C-alpha cells in the first residue's frame, strides 16, 4: 500500500506542477496578449491621425482648386464678353469701308 500511496502522491505533485506551469504559461500569454493589444491600439491611433492629416490636406487642396476654377471661369467670361465687343467693333470697321493708314 505504501507504493500505491507514494505513486498517488507523485501523481498529485506532477499534476500540481502541470497546473502551476499552465497558470504561469497563461499569465505569460495574457501578458503578451495585453502588450500586443496596447501596441496595436497605439498603432491604430497613429494611423487615424495620419488619415485625418491626409483628409485635411485634400480638403485644403480642394478648396484652393475650387477658388482657382472660379477665377479661371470669371477670366474666361470676361474674355468672351470682351472678345464679343471686339468682334462687333471689327465688323463695324469693315462695314464702313477701307481705312487709310496715316
């Protein structure tokens, strides 16, 4: 009986060791997982910040291009209006006949 008692005690010691190892391993895995989650959280914050900066730059560029487009449209309208008046003057000058150059 002492042999069976000794073998039972050895098995209990082995189980306790295994359980302790599992707990320790779980603690290490948990620590690694938490560390990885923290690094991921920080990386996600940096990524969102960069994304916002890019969006801000695109918004500013869009506003500048819209202003430039309006300005060019106004210029073009002025040119067309001025060009039409110039064409009218040209046709008036042609209808009055040849002019002498002095």
